[in-house]
């Protein structure tokens, strides 16, 4: 679309101009400058005038919004390189098969749900990318990363069906993942889920807002890999297709300035502005495209508006008075949605009928022609021009704001209607109308029967489809997992000090940082380690790593740091290894996910260690961690200053009592709460071997404490028990004691359990103390045995790791308790639901009592907090005596 410059200026003239003549002279001067010396010189003069205006404190700054028209003028459009008619036929076929898939599923099972309208709006945006821009992974090109709008997944399945990657039987089992195998078919997940379709989807985008922030940090991680000379990603792009309603999510917007600051010109967002959320307009009383343009431009992005299709070009060229632009400027999205839902006659009367100038523009057009006026996101030629400009742009990330109609082509059944997001059923006439709208080669009976359509293998459409994907490297989306196996050094080479601590006082956080520093020195594994912090490295004692491996910065270090003379001075470098994300847990977990999935996304195994205040993990960014699990992440999450009583003075908002409870709900997360450095060393070693040597799709959550206490040597031969969830730490009191009790403890509270055991022993009670390194692994072990006993398959437990079931007779907890006597008391620094998770696996006849830190945290000393929550040594001992008395 290209409007003549004069009517554009006329349309935007200030309504309260005090001197029209003078204004006209300034306008003519600017036009003359552009005509004689070109746009670059005009921009220079305008920039200079803006500086002068600010210096004179006029209170003026340039408006961030541009007119409601396409950024790319007709004269600047490149020649379309494809066969437009063939691409339009192909996208019509995709639309039909996607619709048939959803409607079939809901005719058979009304409860399955599904979405048609989102893909109807985004189909042309997807297909233009598939035909011309989205690279698959090859030896020559390592592949682009594409984040697909989740409610549009049926369209991606429809394309895979034409490509032969999915069968008709597969399409008939949309959202039927459990029953599909019984029919020899593959069930298709509702949205992009790599865990459920591990060879198909790369990125989970179903939780709104996580796809956008993830795409930014993936683009930044590709720069990180390039700058550290681990993999050249300079030719690759990250494409994200997201919804305009999705932009309301805080995560969608939270990292825009990072993308601009890092000059991520390898990142392109396409925002599908169909103007509708689930319930109604995104901005009924405003214009979301204008709002997003301001937001992205202000954040430093290159903004390309793709508003109107080619059919509008002629109208705008004839619009010498600027009537169209004025009408657009005065039409809010709620009204624009109504125009989308109504027919050509309504639009003639209510849009073009607003005044005589608009009415004259529509003269000679039939109602059908008015009805077929396309928005920019449905015009393949315009889309290609926008994509090409975005791909060529340098120095900034680019966002394309593509104007579409939700439910495009659905007619009275759903186009532009408030209810269209949930539209899943069509009557027979609606199906006939849809077939006619897109000129599909289906009989009435085939249309009413929702027959899938696939052109002949040698047809022009199929040849075109294959040829264009072949040029771009093959089919997408496609998830690959082939990568190199990384050797893990011997535990003694980096963790011997922890295994044989000899009573030295240290915190487990300190022990972790020391082991991490040693691992970074390993010539093979070290370069692949990605330390990640959210502005807390000094808190966790990691400042020594600044000098050792540096903090990643895409521009290096352009200043002399204040502490340059210190051995722990702040050092940034283009090849720095630490990702210091600032105060952004959402950004840090997105970086962790990018590194933890590098084995799949880039074919390059990396090992991220993200350390953070444990309260700001599962509780704060739990949805992002769940999405990383879906993506089969491999890496370590380190919840430092963990527990409700270890971080004494910080109080309620910082004290974690629930992270292990949430971690236990994620099937491929292995959570551990070690009390001692030796236990931690064994867990880290096993985790590394499981993830980068055996390449299991698991990740580890390990809690760490900032409390210094004496660290014992790890008892010989307990390594396997540490990994399975617990081992016998010690026996206290007389061996022939008449009264015996068993105490279980984990993490920070194990030291209180040991003190309680010593108190009880002084009173003549025999005590066995078990160090519980993982409540969730013990619970999974027990649940797996229950399922095996019931003849069912063990689902989501063990995962081929140290927690696997060894036999059908008894679980690990029962085995540990079989050599002990008396009531069992379990104490943790977490809510009681954590130790309660193993109650079912305590042997019958043994009284089981749990102590925990339920409720809100407080600010006070550790001793006071432990007394308050009744998890100190005295409280544990009293609980044991009460149990013995009972």
C-alpha cells in the first residue's frame, strides 16, 4: 500500500492550525528537501531540529505512531518470487484440513475442544514463512528457530499431512493421545508440546507469554554461542508468531529492551493482530496496532506495520483528500471487528458511507469486492515484502504488526465474531460456504462429510510444496536430539574436598561454588558449562568466577570497573561465560532454558547451572520451569538460601517452604535437598553423567544453604542410597535401649535432627538418624512399586535414573526403615506436605509424625525461627518422646 505524500500530510494536519499559510511553507520546504537531496538528508535535518526543540524546552518530541498504513510502500516492495496462485491454493487446503480436523474431533467427542479461528487468521503468515523464510537444519545452515502461535497448531499439522509426515489417521486423532495408538495412529497434542511429540515440536508456546520471552533469550543465546566460538549462528534467525492478545502478558513485554540493547537483528516477531482475545476485542476502544507500535518503537525495535492488502492500494492512490486515512484514524478496534464480521453491503453503508469522499472511493465496486478487501496479514505478496525487509534489517530486532481477521473465511459461522475463538462446530451449509469461499475441489458430500483433501503427489501444488521446503532444508517444525556426549571428569578431581570434609565448616552453597569453579577448569566439560545468576553472584560467593571466566557481554567492557584493583573485580567480556541477567528471574530461567535445550535446538550439548534464591524459583517462575520440562531441558537449578528458617532476617517474601513440593509435581525434575557437601557432590556428579553422558531428558533441582556448619566425611558406600533418596547417617544412644526411635531429616534441619538424637541418647533412647536427600525420589520409588504391584506401567517415575525401581518386594524407604525400630519422626525446613508425601511407604505398624514450616515466614534469627516453627532440636526431641509415650 502506498498513499501519495500530499494527501497523507493533509490527512494528518493539525486541527487547530493558527497559520495555515506558514504551515504550508514549512511542508513545501520539507518536500523540496526530500525531492532534491533524498530521505537521508531529510532525516538528518529533522534530527537536528528535534535537538534544537529539546534545547529550547518546547516540550515537544516526535510522535511514536505512524499513520494506519503499511510501512513498506508499493514502490519499495520486492518482486514476489513465488507462484501466488499456487500458494493461495495450498493455504486454502491447509485451512480446510485444519478445520476438518477440529470439527471431526468435536463431532465424535464433544469434550475435546480445539481452535479454528486463530489459524484461519494466521494461515497466510505461516505459509509465507514456510515457503520462503523458515530454514530447517542442514549441514550448511543450522536452522532457524520458529515459535508457532499455539492455538494455530492444527494448521501446522495440516501442512505436515500434505508433506507426508502425518497420516489421515493421525489427523483423525487430534487431541486423542491416549487412544490413538490403539488404532495404529499417532495422537496429536492440543498445542506445541515437545514432551508429547518429541520429534515434531521444538518449543512449547501454549502458556501465553512464555514463547515471546523465550524467543528473545534463545536469540541472545545464539549470540553467546557465536561470541564464545562454540557454534557460528550468524546466518540463523529466530522467528516468533504470537497473538496481539498475548502481548498483554507481562512476560511478553518484559525483555523487549534487552533485545534492542543486544541489537538482536537475528530476531523477528510477527504479531498476529486479529484484534480479538478469547472473549472479545483486545482493545475495543482503542487500536492495538498503534499501541504496540509505540511500545516496540519506544523499546528500540524496528517496527513494520502490515495493515492493508494489495486491494487497498488503488483506493489509497485515488484518495487525494486523505479521507481513508482519517477514517482509519477514527475507527477503533471494536468497530473494526464489527466490520470484519459483517458483509460487503454493511461495510459499504457503514464504513464507506461515513461521508461523500469515502462513498466516491467505493463507487464501481460490488458488495462482494468490498467484502473481499484484504487486511495485510492475508495478502501473501505484502507478507513476503514485510518478511524480506525484516530478514534484511540490521542492528535491531524487528516486529511485524500484521492486521488480520480472526476466523478469516469462516463467514457467518465465525469471522470476526465474539464467540469465534471457541467455534468448533459447523452446520452443513457453513461447510459448503467455507468450501466455496476458498474454491476447494470438494463435492458437497465431501465437504459435509469433512473429508480431508490431499492433492495428487505429482500435482503442481505438491511439487511446489516439496521444492520450496527442499530449498530451505526440509520440513518444519522438526525436533532433533543428536548431539555430542560430554565426558564428565572424575568426582575426585573437583569434589574430593566435599567427600572428605573432615569437619570443616562451610555452607553447601560455598561447596557448590567451589566445585563449579573446579569444573570450569576442565578442558572438555568446562567450556560447555553456563553459569547463570539473576544479580546475586556476590550473594552466593561467586565473585571469584568474574575473573576466572568473565561475564558475557556482546560489546565487551567499555569502562574501568570501580573495583578494578580487586582480585574479585567485575569483568565483562564478549567471550565471557557467566550469564548475569540482572534482577529478572523470568529472564534468567529463559536463559537457562535456552542453554538446557541447546543439545536439541543447536545440536550442541551445554550444561547450565542457574543459582537463585529458592523462593524465586518454582513459586515465581514455575510456569516457565514447567515449559522447560515440556521442552526436555537438561541442566541444574540450584535453589540457594533454601528453606524457611535458613535465611533468617529476610522474612516472609524470601523464605522458601514449598519449592520441593512443587518440584515433585514435574515428572522429569529430580529434586534433592542435601544437608552436606559430600551428598551434594554425589548428586552433582550423578546428574552430570545422566544428562550429558547418558543424555537422559531430566533436569535436577538441588537446594543449597547459606548456613555454615561442620561438614562430615561422606560414609563409604552410601552413594547409591544418596541418589535414591536417603541413607543411614548415624546411630545414637545405647544399643540395648528399651526405647528406640527413628529420626528423618533433610537439608538445613538435618543438623537439628542430629542434635535431637544426641539429646534423646542422653536420656537413654536409642536413635537411628536417616539423612533424606530427596523426599520426591522416595515417593516416586514407592509409587512405582505400587503401580507394578497393580500390574500397571510406571508412568513419570524413575525415568531411567538412580531412582529406578530395583525390585518388586519393597521400596527404598521401607528398606531403610526395616533395620530401624520405633516411631518415625520426619523434620524438614519445608511445609509438612513434603515429608507427608512418603507416609504411604512407611512400613505398617510404625507411627509416623511430620514436622515442617507451614505458614508464612518471619524475620528473626535461625534459632528463633526454628523454635517458632517447631523444627529445632528441642521440638524434634519432644515430638519423639510424645510418639514413644503414645
